C-alpha cells in the first residue's frame, strides 16, 4: 500500500477509487484529517491532506508525528509526499516539477522525533540520504513514460514559516546550496525515516522565491500553475501506481 500526503493544491486525489475513510488516533494526538483509502490501478492507496481538509493547519501547526504514525499504523509500504515550493535556482520556474534528492532543515520548535522523553531509547537515525532512491526511481520512470519533465538533483530548504522569506534569507539559502524552498518537508521526512518508511517528496514550484525572478517585489503564488501542476502530479501518481 502506498501513502500519499497531499499539500497545498492537492487535498484529494481525483483518480482515486475511494473505498472508505477512517479516523485514526495516535499516541501523539490527532493527525491532520481522517485517512482516505482506495485503489489506483492495482495499487492500494491511503491519502492524507497534510494541512487538513480545508487547509486548516499552517506548516508549523501540523502534527507531523501523528500524521506519519497514522500512516505507519495502517501498514503502508512507502510515503510519497507532495508539496508546493518556491524556486531558487534559475531554471526552477513556476510550473516546474522537482524531485529533490537532499534537504536542509531550517525549522525549529516542531516536534521532530519519536525518540523523545525519559522512557525512549537514544536513537540516531541515519539521514545521509533523506529520500528513498527506489521510490524516486519509480517516480522518475513514471515521469519518463508520461513525457513529464521532472527536475532532479535539487536540495530542498525547509523554512519555519508561516511567513515567506526575505531576499537576504533566500540569498543565504542559495549560498547554502538550496534549489527550492518550502515549509513542510521537515520533520516529515525525518519522522518517516525513524519509522523506516521509504519517503520521497514531489515538489511543484508555485512562485519565484523572494528576490528571484523578474519581479523584485512581493512573492506571487501562481494559482493557475498550481492547479495545472497538481493535475500533472495526479497523472504521475497514477503512473507510479500502475507501474
Ligand atoms: N517559501 C517557502 N515556502 C513556500 C514558498 C516560498 O517561496 N512557496 C511555496 N511554499
């Protein structure tokens, strides 16, 4: 069974044949939403809307531990996360799909580990490669089959939000080696790793990061591109499921 975590612009999967929904409780509190179960082709799929249905949780308010725990408790084999990002690298313009192969975490104050508290063991999960190479390869193969351009070799900088960045902050992210910037990539990826769940993050660029692109003024989300890009994401997910 494949889990999909949908972000901004993807709070349901149009091509999912839904069988049922279920409210899951976890030792870490409530996940963002009930889980939606169904099938795409021969593959069982569980879908979760990261921000809740109706986009009610800001990135720093999401209970990432409950979300990942809920998916893990359902026996999913891997997690494909989807998220909107700002483009830093010049070629990663709005509308581009990106499959990062690395990340830098700038978030703070989020509950970011299951190995917390007096009765928990001290565990240092390996995170050399935060994203699962096999799941990434499946996505790249699906994109190749569909003829959908999918940029790779990118580093995802994860900021705290909910505000967007300053130009100086984006310049620093760039110096650090970040190619895209978003707010929800962590601790999600690390918690998946602690649970030994293979995880990849498919990103859609919806704006030039602050100070990038032709306009040096306020960041503008491209909602038309968001909607068109998420349609393509749906097709990619379907191709992965039909593999
Ligand atoms: N910065 C941070 N998060 C984002 C952005 C951005 O420019 N665009 C979409 N999510």
